[in-house]
């Protein structure tokens, strides 16, 4: 999906292509949205049956705050998916292999070797943050060359990698 010419053109212009919305509106988003709906229903129900201000302060307010946080997380993903600009980090990409990632290079690649109770995993560091690097994007990035990494600014999710 990320290697289609129209997707790459949109990304190079700093926009998320509609075909990439699923990257932001994934299972995590929908589970979080379900928590928001359930949290709202429970909060309203408890507020309606609360008899004292202590019950409201002790249960409704904390539950409302937690539900509000989950709603904020959903809003960030929605804002990125439907109108947010992408942040591009372009620069030399160094492969640290399994050594510690640093900000010495604009983009750094890291491999966590397979170990006891863990599978081999890959991550990418750009713009002062580390992102998990899924297989599709790992195959696209070219170490020891200049690449462009595209990040959704509000949700801080890695969207695409483009060889420069």
C-alpha cells in the first residue's frame, strides 16, 4: 500500500493518503473508541444514580477523567487521519544493528535480537523518538543512505518510509 505512486506523492507533499488511514484507525483505535463509549455510558449511569456528592467525587469524576483521556487519544488519531499534515524527517540512516540507538544520525535503525521469551524486533529513531518498525516499512528503508521518515504529528505514529 505504501509503495503505490499516488501514496508516495501525497506523502512527499506532507499529506496522508486516504489509503493510509487504516494505519492510524487500526484495532488499537477502535478498542480505545469502545472504551470511550463504555466509559461514557457508565459515567452517565453512575451520575444518575449517585445520591451524594461524595459518590460523584469518588466515582464519577475519576471515571470521567479516565474516559476523557481515552477520548483525547482517539481525537489525536482522528485529527491525523482526516486532515493532519505529516512530519517528515529526512537524513542519513545509520544501522546501529543491536547497539544502543543514539541521536548521532537523523535516522537510526535498531535490531533487538531474539532472546528468551522474545522475538526479534526492529525499531527506528527519528526526531528524538523511537518507533517500532513493522516488516513492511523495514523492507522499504535503506540503511547507510538518505531516507525520509513520515510521522503523524499528534498520534506520534510512523506512517511511511521513503528512500530519498
